[in-house]
């Protein structure tokens, strides 16, 4: 399942003009190599394979300082969100040598966080992947579906969930930041509002934005590395890098490696089409 090695990820300028980048210097990282991981969506097997691939890459290409950053949407849709959260907490608490591990908050992660205090969240959440997350915590599928239309059952499910939610999971999810800036790169789950400075981004845009950001050819001030809007392959553009390759759609989990001016990609899962 592990991709044999990193592959060069060129900057794609083939789709029309990028006038704001005609004289711009290439984006560079700070003093450390960065591994940025796309949306996992409850696929613990893909996560385990990618963690192994990153460890192998670090062994093959040693670096003095490393940042491993998860771009959010850890949960929902896939079979084992519980295990994914456990694995990422373990990765954060026991990082590889010379590495820091951090994780950002995605829109699906926000649903779980909101459900801790608000049972009504189950109505939109359960049908968008929350059902799989709640059953991974041992709740009944039939009860979760019944809760979508019945507020009393929804509150019962919330109470049951709180009993099954380990403190380490709750504390971890509540602690997730919305963004991170490093060198000439800015990391957020969904993207940014092109009309706002990076320092003035809103929560809803960092976790939810799509077309206004995806269609923009603006220079945002930094290259935005994001997930949220899955594509068949990693998008590597002058102003953004999209790392979401549809773990729950095509069973491919991707990671971009940023170091100096270089961009590379690591992938696990159904990677045959990605390498063609």
C-alpha cells in the first residue's frame, strides 16, 4: 500500500494566466521540512500506511527539523474515526525524532466538537458522515438515525456519546487550531477568503470555503495549503496546494512535502491512477 517514494510535484501554470505571479519569487519554507496531510475521513488503514510512508521518507531523506501537519477532517464517512483520532494523538504525543506534529480543525471535526454541547447538531451531521463516527464510538446505528428526527433521542445519543468519548479525544478535538503559518506557506482546512488578509480570516472560511477561494488566481500573500475539496490528484498551483484526494471516494490519502522551494508528494492507497 505504501508508495515506493516521493515524487516531484511541479507548480502547474498551464491553465491560463497567473499575472500576479509573473515576477513573484518562488515560495519557500522556513527552517524545517513540512509534511502536510490531506483529509483522512476515518480511514485508519490509510492513515497508518501514510505514517509509515512519512517515516520511511524521513529515514531516506534526513532533515534537522520537521513539521508534520494534518489539515483537518480527521473523522466521518470512513469506518474508524475513533482509531484515527487515537492514532493522531499518539503521533502528536510521540513524534518522530526532530519532528513536531500538529493538526488543524476541519468542518467535520467542528461537527463533533459542536455535538458535545448541542444535540441538534446530529441532524445535519449524521447524514454527512457523523453516523459512521458515532458508531465507531459504539453507538447504535439505528438509534443514531432515529435521533435525526427526534430531539429527545438526539439528547440521549449525545449523553451516550459523552460517556464513550475519552477525555484525551475531547481535549484534543477542542484544542485544534484553525490555521498555521510557516515560511511562505499558510495552512488551513478549506482555504481562505481572497478578499481578506490572512491575519483576518473568518472561522467559516477557514473550515468551509470553496469556489470563491478555489477559482481565485490572486496572490494571497502566502501559498495556501488545504484540503476540503477533493480532487483526483493533488493540485499544485502558484497560489495554493490542494492535498485532498478523496480518501472516502477513491481510497487515496496524500501528503505534500515542502522543503525550501521544492514540492514533492507521497501517496498511499489506490495509487495506480495517481502515478499514471
